[in-house]
C-alpha cells in the first residue's frame, strides 16, 4: 500500500493508525483491526517457507495468533495449487488409425437384418 492510497484512506476517516512490521506499513482501522495487504501476507508466507522466518516470529512481530499465520500459509498454498491447475492444461493427442481394406469388407453382414414394426 503506497502513501497515496494510505493518505486517501486516512482522509476518508477509515484509517486512524499505522502498524509497522517487517518494513511494511499496515493500516489500522477505527476498530483497531489491522488491514493486512495481500502483498504483505504473500511476503510473510514466502519467508516462512524459505526458513527465513518462523511462525513464532511472525506471531510476535505482527502481534497475531499462530492460527492467523497458518491461515495465511494455507490460503497461499491453495492459491498456488489453483494457479498450477489452471496453467497446466493437457495437450490433446491424436493418432491415425489405418484399417486394411480387406478387414472392412469382411465385417459387413452378408444378409440384411429384417426389422419388424
């Protein structure tokens, strides 16, 4: 979230404070809830998966419960899975089948089938 957006939100009386964590400015609403930007959550998940951060470090620094950090991680995993599924489309495979002429003629019925109405 850039300063222009944050300024627009603050002037709109939606944001009273800003919370700082890991180099990000997180807007805090009137009710005291932090409005975690998607970019921030992705960055935290990436750091947790790479081993640069632990769930506990995210919990202490961001002042969130470990459940919240796990939810960020789980949601990022679901999004990544959906993106992989949507980008990996199966390629159609075609094969030409040739049937010899003598087999086609021999499979024809010799006497017609009569139908009753």
